């Protein structure tokens, strides 16, 4: 895992089955989440929120890059 998560990866790790659940988690509209491509990284702000809420599940990208180099 590089530290950049797709919508599919986030939903799987959080145990969500729908975009509506993901939207509720972030406090945004379902239509906003539905616009995110399924297999491309989610917006950076949302990745930051995930890292703050679940650092073990979603480690910081910078930490991953430092450990690999």
C-alpha cells in the first residue's frame, strides 16, 4: 500500500458496502462520493481525514515513502 487509497480500498477497509455509507462517514453528499473514480485515489483531504481517524488502517503517505527509501 502506497498510502494513496481508492474509493474501493477505503470502502473495503472500513467495511462499507455503499457510497452512501462513505458519504455519511465524511459528512458529505452521496453525489460527491459517486463522482470519485472507483480505482483512483480519493481526494487528498479525505485521505488526511482517514489517516487522522484510523492511522493503523491508513498510514501517512510520507511515512510509507520514508520507510521504502
